[in-house]
């Protein structure tokens, strides 16, 4: 099932995508937000809430980030082997622990909404990533139980303001400008994704492929990330883990390359869909 958050007629809601239509599930389930629903017993019986003939069309709503206000957005730095260098990287060169940082929810942008280029920067970069959305609260989750805590998956563009990221050793300033992190187009429930199968992740800038990797290149896989993060803090329904980006970000190129107003950036992941964001300059 594909689940979305959206605004219709000035009211925030959420629901399931049914072809070109939407089933409004806030009204049908009684849960005000998608995050609450993911953590509820009703989520296990989600098919029973679908109407036979939904009347709301997808093009009548404005999408929100899949989870508009997660309690936590925990991101992993890079986390992918570069296939062109994989043979040269020895085990000793790999990090022993996942390097983490946090984004705040105001830094997110919905599918089709603009990613906002800060006027204070000339270095807005793309990072196509797989987002894991938590569906069950847990602390110190064992790796062999980790997938039981996953509600679903989405595409993320961990948009990064590189010059601000480089102001200090801590990169938070470059990872939290408002409206720089695309999150969408929807959550695909975990039953539709086989975690054993590598998922291809492709980022395109104005149609040109700029990143092309797959999840088999992850240094720390999803169970390890869930185990590690939940050792620190309780993961709760609606939390988002942004799992790192394959090779090919703009700042790693020679010469560096960044997103400009008027560009369109897309992140496509197998079995999930295409997250698309136009880039606009901040007014
Ligand atoms: Mg990233």
C-alpha cells in the first residue's frame, strides 16, 4: 500500500493512493496523522479501511512530506561504497560505527514541492537516499528483529548546503536549511519490499543520471542502523532513518557541481517510485 500525507481544502490529512485517487484514511480510521496510524493496531488491518470507490483525486491535493513532523530524522553520513573504489577500500578503512546526524522536520520538502535554494549559499547539493519509516516503538532492538519495526520505505533527497556544512566539523548547519530535504512521493509499506533484494537508487538532475547505486553497497545495513540508533534512543512510529547516499554527489565531482534555481532533481528507488523536486531560489 502507498500512504501519503497531504493538504486538501486547507485541512491536513493522510490516506492511501488508489490509482489516480486517494482514500482519506484520517476520517476512516480516526487517526489524525499517518505516524499515529503506523503505530496503531489498525495498521495491520489497513486493507479493511479502503473504500471501494474513492472520490478524492490525487491531483486535487497538495502532498506533504510523507511524515510531515517526525519526532526524529536520523541520517547516516554517506554509508555507501563507491563501486569504482570498492576493491581498494580495506576493511580497516571502513568506519566501525555509523556516523549519524539529525535533520529537523522544517528542513523537509514534499514530492513536487520546491527544494528551496538558500540565498546565502552557492552550493546546494543532492543526495538520493532510501528512507526507512519506523512503525513500532523500540529500544535496543536486536538486528534480527529490526525489520519488525519498519512500517515502510520512501525516497529522500538529503539536500545539503555544502558551504554551510563546511563551517565547522559538525555538519548540522548545512543539513537543516528549511525546505531542502525532499521526502516522498509516498511511503510504500514494508510488505511490498523484499529487504534481501538490492534496491537500485538513481538520482537525476534535469534528467541526467548523477547517482546510480543500490542498497547492496551500504556499509551499515538497515538492521545494524536500527540496532545502533535504538541503543541511543527509543525509536517511535513515524521516525525516519535516512540511510545514506551512493557515490556521485555534486561536491565530490571535479569540478564540483550544484543545483541551481530552475533545475529539477529526481530520486528514483526500485519498488518505491520517483521523488521529484524543482529547485527555486529563496525569495
Ligand atoms: Mg545524506
